[in-house]
C-alpha cells in the first residue's frame, strides 16, 4: 500500500485485514497538513466511508505520521508528503488503526 500523492511506501501486503464498519464514519477530506492547520474544523469538508484496512500494531506501518488528537482520534497522514488523513486511530481502541481503502493505492 502506497501514498496516492507521493508514492511513499505505507504498508506491506498481508499486514492489514479488511474491515467494514457497521456505520459510516466522517473523515476530513484529504489535504496537506499545512492546509488543515489554516482552517477551522467547521470549514473542513467531510467524507463518509465505512471500508477500511485494519492494522493492529502501529509498528507494522512502514511510513506513517499522526496528527494531534481531535475528538478522541488521531488521524493518519503520509509521513513524507503529509497528505491526509488517510485513516485514523480511535483512542478508545488504541490497537486499532484504520486506513481508508479509497485513500491509498496498491502495487
């Protein structure tokens, strides 16, 4: 799994498993980190999705960054180009990292 913007390597194959959530989750539209910091949360566009790759250990990632905590979530971003969020970690489930299937590309 690679970043759709800079092609940076994010996950090896067979590390994540498919997880469809029971309800759709609101996740901010993809932007660079500097774009997100210039807007208030009310101005950020939201996308709904329920299809994710589930990773149970943050050490399984090859290249990932985390945002500051927002509403009990840490969003996942590409550590190289800082595009994101490509997924999130719900801090109530600390060993559950969810990567949006439609926000990454595959080799």
